[in-house]
C-alpha cells in the first residue's frame, strides 16, 4: 500500500477521535512521537503531570488535531 493510501485509510478510520493504542518512538523536549498505525506517527505534546514517557512504551491516545493538508496529527492521552 502506498503512503497516500495509508494516509487516506488512517484519516477515514480515525476521524471520530476514538482511542488508539500506540507505541512511543521518540521523546523530545516538547513531546513524544507515537506510532498509532504502521507508518503513522503523531505528536503527543508534553503536558505537565502526564509522567515521563520513554521510547518503546505502550500508550493509549486520542486523536486531537488532524491537519489533512500537511498530513500531520497531534494526540492527547486517553
């Protein structure tokens, strides 16, 4: 499946903001990137009180903001 098809399928399947299971792939000072589907990573911004996240950690997240034009999305903890 091409990246375009992956993106379209992801948007259609997750536009409702349901809970997604993901894995933290990278942790940076401003947040963590979480893979929620193969090849689909979103940003989980750092928010006080959420506790430390580490690469490889499993997390439950919810789709917060979806930028279809730029193919980006941000997440919140579920």
